[in-house]
């Protein structure tokens, strides 16, 4: 099929940071080199800070380990998780760029049905630079894609769309299942390439996976706190879920869009389902309370910034979810600490001197 | 001059058309049985059930034919299910489905011939557009009933025929009188599409699959339909929501000529939809969408009365982009489904929509439909039904009252729509009472 020549997707190499949490190594970057090399990387090293993480030659990066996080945030470092990939949100906080792309270190380049390598980053950029349509569902999915448009019946007044805050990508091979599903279907692999990007409608919540995620940090950054997980916490593997639910409530309130679908990456590593079950166990019960909480959450009209929205949400978390478990009281406090730390590191005038991480 | 058909051959043709209702063939004389068998093969109607019927006769000649042609029973292995208590897609009885076709073109030969491999198992209701003057041409080999203007007049009175069932809305008469649980409707300018491997897409089977597997409107699954083979609910999806709800409406899509409005079609005359998106997803609760009537399936027992012919443009024409009746009907259904706690799916199946019409010519008429959407969409997004509305009929009556009150003053077409909705519910009650045994 002949494609009309669309303008090429801008590289945005000076406006986008790639944030990667890691505890082992970054060998996977070799496969991504053709797509990632132009960009600045922010590596957040979890676990033992004395371990040296090898970064492949030729990448421009800054690396932060636990010691750096403690040094930079001081007592506020308590809001950043330890021994969980949730620590990646520290990378969002220290970045100075407009856009963030975050990816797990066991995610590789996938191929589309024609056999061509998928440039996931380019697709995320396309998603973020084109509008979203959360107010009315377009049955042909993303109307701004080549070869698509708004269908009959779609009001013209809604065709301009709204800014896209988040681009949620998917995974071929090992799908993002929870532990019970993994235990029942250990061999299931996602081989279905669904050639669509779509806006998640306003008022609809979804499970946001942090494995392959892009977002507009200037718009929604402060809402992308990945919570208290891992060491010393009663729960794990709900970091991205928590961030996704908070983020969606805020985006719905402020009138921004969230897209899901393309791009696909190839998820290579199935984590141990028994280990996962231990981490998720409480989450599986708690999510039954969390979902109704987020679905009913409303923010007042004077929440006009993301920070204000987030702080109001933290109050509601403390008031309503505190009854479910004391953990949520701690989490609500951590949400406040996060915003304080965010505002400190990202003052409006940008005049504060910020300590740098180790880098090239 | 052709020899007229014999009584025997007419009888065999009739038996072929009603094969799904026959439970025993052993009484047939051998030569008639063979003839029926060969005609069944030629018509593409040899299903597993019918093959078993022929085998059960025990007649040697039929059995040797089956062996010579190497026809085999396809055994479906019984696999252990890992989803306890979840309804998987059932093999449905052909008798549960009506295919309702609104005939806006007199010659349905190529349309029905193209759809024969898919349609021939089912009962068809063909409703002729009352405004169409020419006689319908319909090829043989189908189990069908045809309804023309006089049939509709007899059933509902000629005033209703004119106000409710002309043009694309003629198909609603088919919904009104159908006795089946599931209805599938496809525009008569669409043919089966082909998937990425070149295979013919059985749109009816896909609609039925959508309607017989649960929908999940309360939380979005990022891997789309979790009941599809090779997919499931993702991490973070609450377990209490994983059994889903009944799917009442299945909205399919279109390759080649997508369902665009006239301005879009005129602006991009060469654009053709060639993107096959291999997904079915549930449209979330409270999310409105433009339902295109070109390719749909629905559970008539659950939402039948909510699919209704109400919004008729003053200059409504015989091209889809000169109408909005289906968009209005679809939003009524969505509101009803949201209220009753059942689901709506969108995505597969695709049909191939043929080139037809000149969008620019259509543009010379008013852009009425396009302008009306500005009022229609906010209305449906905000309409709320009371707890007392527990049936689709109740819901439609409440909605009609809201339409009359809130949209009636905006444009006379809405006041008429409200009246049509009330009239429709009355008709539905009257006709359904007459039809029940």
C-alpha cells in the first residue's frame, strides 16, 4: 500500500531523557543502540551501590545509585523505593527534559509483522506529539495516524483533541501478567501484533505498565511517583499501577490524554511467579479497594496544577485508604514528600544549583 | 426455452434450504438422498451436523461418496480450561441467529453470492427499502424471508412505514419481527473481507463470538479482549471484575471504504482503510462512541428495543454519509447498556465496503447530520436514567422524554426523533405480543 509521505518524526534528542532502572547490567542497550544513541540516558541503579554497572561505550548518560539518591534528597530520600524498579521515578525527578521514555532492562527491540525492527522510541514520540481524544471514542482508533481519520458521527468540535500526557506501549513475547495468571499459564506468549494506538477514554482507569512508557514530563511529571515498594514495604510490583491510577485521575481532571497500544517491545524475561506472588499478594486484595477509590476520586476546581491535584489526592488516600491498611498512611506521606522533593529539584525559575550524578 | 423444474427437484431445493430444521434423512429414497447430498456439497452447506445426518442414514452410496471425496469429521479436542467459571465462546445453534439485510439495491445477487459461505447456514430476513421501486433479485439456496412495503404496511400501518422504515432504517423492521436471540446486520454494499493471510473472514462467526464471550466495561484491559485465545487480563486488573458481563452489541469495522462522513470523504477521496487491527475491545462504561450500522451484531433478547429508527435527517439519502440514524441508535443502545450493566464491543470483524457514491455531491446537500452531532453527543454523554428503568423499553421511554425536553427545542428533527422513539416502543410491544405463541 502506498503511504503518503508524512513529515518525519522529530528526533527530540535534546528534549527527551531515557530513564532506565537497573540492578544487573545494561547489555540490552547494545540492541537498542541504533535508536537510543542520540539520547541522554538517566540510569538509576537499584540495590547495592558498591556494585559497578557497566554502561556500553558511546552512550551519553548520568548514573545515580542509592548513595547519590540519599545525598541529593537527604531525608526526603525516604520516598524513593529501594530494591524495586520503582526507584526509577528518581530519574524523572532529576531530569531536565520535556519528555521521558522509560524502559526495563529486559526489554528488547521487537519486530513488526513484516519483519522490520520497531523503533519504539519513535512511536512514543509520535504518540506524544499528536493529540489525544478522550471525550468520544473513535472506532478507527487514533485518527491522527496515517491512513486513519475520525469516523462518521464524530463531532467536529472534538476533532482538535487535547495534549497527550502519556504514551503506554505494549509487549510481545512475555506478557505483563500478574503472578496467579503466570502460574496458571506459564507458557502463554503474546504473539498478537495489534496495529493500533488509541486514547483511553476520560473516566476510564487502566493498569499502566512501566516497562515501555513515554510521558510529557513538563505536563504530568509530578504525578508519576511510583510509590513505596520493595525493601521494608509490604508490597511490590504495584509501583506503576499506583502511578497510573493517580496519573489518570489527574489527566482526566486537567483535560489531558493518555494513549495505549503501539509501540511493542520484546519482553524477554519472565520473572519468577512465586517471587512475584509474594510481592503482589497484598496488592491483589488491596486493588479491590483501590479501584473503587480511584474511580470515585474527584478533585476540586482549585486543583489547577499537577502538584495541587497530587497533594489533594494524597489527602484522600490518607483519609479513605488509611482504613484499609497503615501502609497507605505511609504512602500518603511519601506522596507529599515526593512533591516537596520534586518542587525543590524543579523550581519554577530553575535558578537552584542541582547536584549532578556520575556521568560521562 | 428452459425446461421448468420438476416437483422432485423443487422438493430437493426446498429441503436444502431448510436442512438445519431436518433431523432425519433415512426415509429418503436413495436416488433423492444422493441428489440432496451433492446439492448440499455444491451449496457449501455441508456442516458437521449435516454430515452426521447423511452418515446416519447408513445408505451405502452416500457413504461411498463421502469416502471417495475423503470428507472427514473434524474432531475438536476437549482441552482443559484454565478459566474456571468463565463462559467461553459457545458453539451456537444456527437457529439462534437471524441475518437481517436492508435491501437498498434491487439486485442482491452478487452480495448474497459473496456472503454465501457465511450466510447459507442461517435464516435471513431481507427487508426491502419501501422507497425502492424495482423488484428484488435474490439468488437461490438460502433460507430466507423477504419483506416488502406491503408486508411492512400490513404489520405496522403505512404511516409508520413512511416515518420509521424508509431507506437504511428498513432493517429495523427486520429487528422488530425477528424471533431469534442474535441478529447480525450488514449493509448490502459490503462483501466479506480477507485477513492478512488471505482467508475469508467469517464476520457472522466473529460477531457471535463477541456476543457470547463476556465484555469488560468497568476497567480497561491493555491487551484488549482477555477472552481471546492467547490473551488474558493484565497485571493490575482487579479479580472481581474478571468474569465480565454479557455483551449486548458488537460493532465491526470496514476495510477499503471506511465509514467517514461526507466532508472527510470529500477531503480525502483516495483514502482507503487498509489497516487490519487484530483486536476486539470493550468500550468502557460511560464512554460514548459513534456506532456505525454498516456491520453490527446484537443480542436481541437483551437490548432489541434499544436499536431504533429515530433520527431521520430532512434530506436523508441512500448513502451512509447522508444519514445519522445508526449513530443515534448506537448511542441509545450504549446508554441503555451502561444503565443495564451489559457491554458493547468494538473492533473485529472487518467487512470489505465497496466504492459507491460521490461525497462531493452529497456535500452539496446540507451538512445537516454533521452539525447535529454537536448537540447529539453532549446529550447522550449526560443523559441519566432512573433506577425504575429496568428494561430496554423503559430506558427508551425515559430517553425519549429527555430528548423531547432538552433537544426538542433545539431542532425539530429531535422532537420528531423523540416521537419516533415512543412510537417504536409501542410498535415493539404490539408486534412482539402478536408474534409470541
